[in-house]
C-alpha cells in the first residue's frame, strides 16, 4: 500500500506514464485483476496519468479487499506494463 493516500473512505493513488497508451495498457491489466478479484476500482484516465480509487462500497469503508487490490496494482505497475509489450 505504498504511497496510497487515504481520503474519506478511499485509498487513492496516481500513476504516471511516459505515453498515453502505456496508461491505457495499465488500465486494461488493472481491469483483468479487478475482475478476477470481483472488486472493481474507480479509474480516472488522464493524459499520461491514471488515478485509481479503492473502497468497499458494500462495507462503506476501506477493507482488506482494497488493501489486497492496491498491492496487486502496485506489483503490476512495478512490472512496467507498456503499450509496446501488449
């Protein structure tokens, strides 16, 4: 959960990319992980930047599911997914 901010009932983190399509490739991979875990983040796509917000809406707070997904997303980002690799 490194560098994730806690704001209200959300874990929030911004991810920066060199190319717009690298961010899109990252979002594609986050979607696959989220679907596998049946836990879906709010995602905002900007130019060369992706903002991810995690919360457990059913619980009305941050739960272990959010912490696990944040760790999985960090691992994915650290692998360096780029549009060229896809």
